[in-house]
C-alpha cells in the first residue's frame, strides 16, 4: 500500500510538470530572424505547432521558437523537444527516434497520444528537410 501511495505522488508530480509546461511553455516565442520554419498539424485532434529555427556559424541550433495550440501533451512535448535540440546539428536531430522523443516527457504516453507528444519533434525534423 505504501508503494502505491508513493507512486501516485510521483505520478502527480509528473502530471504537474506537464501542466506547468502547458501553462508556461519553454521557448514559446516568435523568431524574427530564422533559417528554417515549419508548421505541423495533428489531423486527428487539431493540435497545431509551428517551429522556427536559427543556426549558428557551426550549423548548430542557436535559437528556436514555437507557436501554436493544442493539448497539454503536445505543448509540453514541443517545449521539451525545443530545449532538447538546442545546440545540436541537423544530423544529430534527424537521428532522434520516436522512442527518444517520448522519453523527454516524464509520464507514460499511450499509443493514441504519441502523435500529440511527438508533434513538436516532427515539426522540427520537417523544418530541417
């Protein structure tokens, strides 16, 4: 019984992290000067994300911003993905697989919600193509 209570408390903390990212998303901004931009929409639920990327002279992400709207999972996912790719090259970003993208979120993601969770990463990768 104690473990169930502890696990529920940990689960609540992770849910709070997701809700905080939804309310206060990291990197939610418009970049006036960008090198790549892409808008991705999840047709099954309407989540909408647009990312803009700026590279430094070494081909690494120097700045990244996102706009859009959607569920808490998609907004937390894009926030975490934009933080994760900062400083990475195009090749390093393109090598990130869906499993790694899902691991950025601190809660288990069902198959049905994985499109929401990965929407930001998908937009980033499409911006790089």
